[in-house]
C-alpha cells in the first residue's frame, strides 16, 4: 500500500519504518526541516533499539522517504496516519492543536478516497473533530473515512511492539475502512479488534491509566513494607505469580514518568470531569506518584543529614532504561529538590 505518516516522533517514525519494512511505500512528513534533512542523511533524531537499521535499510531501497510537504504525502497515499504530538496543557487537558492542523492540511490536499488514521493519543470524540475539519477544507468533496488506531508502543521496545503487537485496535463504523485496516495489519498475525471510534480512542487512555495505577499501588505496598519490615521484592514476587495480576509493572521505585503515563492519566481524569464524572482513583494515582518522589528525597535527607554542600550522584536520568527520553523523568524532579537543598 501507499502510506503517509504525518509526524516523525517516536510513534510516527517507528510506524513509518516498520510498515516500509513490510514492503509498503511510505512517506514520513514533518514540518521540521532540520529533522527531515537529518533523516534523509540517515541520522535518527531519537534513540530506539533497532530503529536506525530499519530507517537506513528502507530509505536505501526507496520504500521509505521523508518530506516537509503534507500536500505531497496526502496526494500520493491511500492511508494517511496522523502521528503528531498531543502534549498536556498546564491544566492537564490535551493540546489537540497539532492534530487539528494536520486535519486541515489533509482536507486542503485530499485528491481522492483516503483513510485518515488517528495514531496520536487523542481525547474521546477526536475522530468526529478531524472529520469535520477535513470536510471543511475538502472543497472537491472527495470521499474519506476517519479511523482511530491507537498505538501501544513502549519506548525502548517500540519496534518490537509494533511488529509483534498484543493486539491492534481499530475504531470505525465503516466496513470498507475496517477491511482495509485489517489487510494492512494482516502480516502481524495478532488479534485485530474493531470497535466504535470513541471506544477505540478511550482504550489507550484506559490502558495507560491502569498501568500507572498498578505502579502506584506497588509503590504504596513498598511503603507499607518499609513500615512493617516486610521485603517488597518478596511481596511483589508473590503477587506477580497470581495469573489474574501478572508480574509486569510490579517494580517499586521512585514513581512513573515519561511521555505517556503522566499525560494520559491526567487527560483521562479531565475527560471524565468534562463528562460529569469524578474519577477519584486517578486523582489519587497522580497525587501518590508525586508524593513518592518527595518520599525518596526525604529518605536521602535522613540518610545524609544536612544536604548543603553534599555531592550526590544519580545513576539513571531517563524516565526508564533503554531510552534517552527525559520527559517527566522522576530523576530530574529529584535533582531539582536536591539542588534547591544545596
């Protein structure tokens, strides 16, 4: 197939490179000229295991090209992925301005039937918003479908996650679009779940919020262990052997960070509030996660006495192993507290 991907961050670049490796013709588009120039020279702007080889191999054989022109990408593609950033606003809500801008550009340049895929993590109802924006700029009234297809990529294993996914979720009410998306994902040999668009949009937030809650829970249990003399490693092992719970995300520590968990838990909480529901569990999850960072700082202060003038080393700055991503890293939060204490 001919595929366009708007956005060359973690999601866009990994998505484009992996689909190209499966034999599709992919054009990745980004307005950042320096980034596109670097990618054309084979320079990868992010660290992700296996990604550099994919990009270089598929660029060399011509299946993966890079452009700053949304018009070029839309006109030459039958499926167009929107994979731009959706950062948090200061109040915790999602900034959807980049998605809206991409939808407007698609509408201006649509030249035939297109499947427009929201790959960015977007609030419930974004499919309808994108559809309205594309229609507004679609002067020649070309037919199109808007599909939700959330990503479940973990930084540090994103290539593996895309090529060997647990599941693929597709949100659409169009049988034609659903069939085309099933065909696209057929080589992955995994469960393809086709649901309503709004349900698909909520799956990503619900998944990340649940995992953030699981991390927060094990950190609370770790605090109980310290207060009672139990061993958190032994307790976590015992919990994880329960098949209903599983071992994943039961490593106690300083709290979660990164580009997804803080942003998505906050976004889901605000979405629920906007719909008239008080999601109390998520509010507590965020509060406990921040408290865990303060708790570690207090432990250091108790161990070291006065912190003024002390030299302290932190091993690990990214928000987790296997990535160079510093976004919302608990380590940086700890550094700020230590520096403020002298």
